[in-house]
């Protein structure tokens, strides 16, 4: 593959990000703890990275705002609609692989 210019690379990365967010919004059956245990990141991580990128560009963004971008709705609304109680096994796996994650 030939070298991509910065604008094209950024456009492709942005498109991939939008597809990932759309996919995660559709897969409400996949819990954040499952994502953390299998992939080492979750929707909250993605929203934190988004907020950090915005702040690096001088754009103030709250945790609630960045989470709404990723979840497609306020975080508390998503939790009320879709979050289920994690199994003891999933909780133990998270604690083992990410002992400082809360």
C-alpha cells in the first residue's frame, strides 16, 4: 500500500471510529465488563480517549459529553436500559486482569 497523506489517513481513521461507535451502539447486549475482559477497553475507555483528544486540541469536554458521543445517549440512560449485573466470574476476571480499574 502506498503512503497515505495525513488528511486521507485522518479521514479513514475517523470513518473507522464512527463504524466502531455505531457497532457498539447496536451491540447493547455486549457489556462493558465483557469488552474489558476480552479486549482490554470498553465504551468508557473509548469516551475517555475521545475527551482526551478533544482537550489536546483545546476543546473543553466533560466526561458526560464524551460518553454521550460514544453511547448515543446519556450514560445513565444507557445503564438503565442495557446494563446487566456482571457475573461473579466476569467480576473476578476483571479484577485479575485490571486490578485498578473501577
